[in-house]
């Protein structure tokens, strides 16, 4: 979000509902990694999850068994923030025992705000489509995440699980502050394509690579735009903040 809007929310001057659109071009991409069983406890320790939340296994697709996932999403956005964003997320349960997203690392091609870093500095976040190729780079040098996806002529269509979709209702940040999102049936009905790992070349040098299996369980392409209404930092006055 803009710095001005973020400051007004932080000081209790605003509780806005703002438009947020994930653009169709380039398409939003999810690289969904399974957390190594040997690293689950280490990840929990590193994340220092607030006591009102707990890391939880979820199903990504209808056909999946529940697993502990770390998902990277790269997308172009307009509205609340603008530009290209990349977010690493895990899944947590809150006091209502409902699975929710929790963003553990956010990057942006433009300066913005979030309730953890306060200022999200502009950084290298590239995500573009050229013909049938989607190129993504997050970060620089040996610490970067770099992906090249070659889109097949016919990709497999899949359906996200209900819990994966409804996890968007409340999107938590690492300090327990959450964004409340409102959306119509467009999110649940999003056309999702499953990309085979053989159609993707990925080099992950990021901090998060140590916790997950080498190859993503799923690479998912969202083939249409998604519009949300977001109430950012919805619980900022009552959240557990370390």
C-alpha cells in the first residue's frame, strides 16, 4: 500500500476498503513447495509465529493430501499497491481453527508499506510473459529466485481446494497483523493450469530454499484477473505484535 495510507491505518485514522486487482498479464504464478519433514520444527522456530496462530497442513488441490507448504506467488497488481510483487507464504490456523495465509517475506518492484517491515523497499522483482515463456527473477546474484516457465500448448486444468481458496479471507503477516479480504466467486472459479516441472527451469538461492524439497509440488498458473476488496491491517489495534 502507499506510505500515506499505511500511516493513517497505523495511527487508527483509517479503516479503508480498497480495490486490489491481480492482473492477467503476466499471469499470477504459484510455486508450491512442500516443507521437508525434517525442517518443520526449524521453520516454526525461524518464523516465531505469534501464539494465537499455529503452522498447519492444508490441501492445495482437491486431489492433494494435507501437507505443510511454503508457497511463492509472483504477480502484477494494481489498486492498493502497483507493480510486480512476490510473496512467500505458509499456512496457519487461527483461534477459529480456520486455515489462513501468513506472508513471511514480501518483495515489491515499487516502494510500499506492510505491517512488519513498515517500508517495503523497492527491490528486484521481475515477472513477465514473452510469448509462451514466463520469466521471473526475485532478488540478485546467488541469493535470487530465478524461474523460466515454458507454457505447453495444452496445460492440465486443476481445481484449488476449498481451504486453499478460503485461506485468502484473512491474510496474516509475521507479527499477527492481518489483512481482511473480500472477493466474489471469481476467486473460487479461477481457471488454474498445472505446469509440469519439466517445463520449468528453477534456481532458488533464497533463504527459504533450505526448508523445502528441491522441486515444487505444484506450479500453478492463474489464467484470469482476480479482483479483491481489502481491509488492510484489519486487526492492527488488537493483534499480538512482538
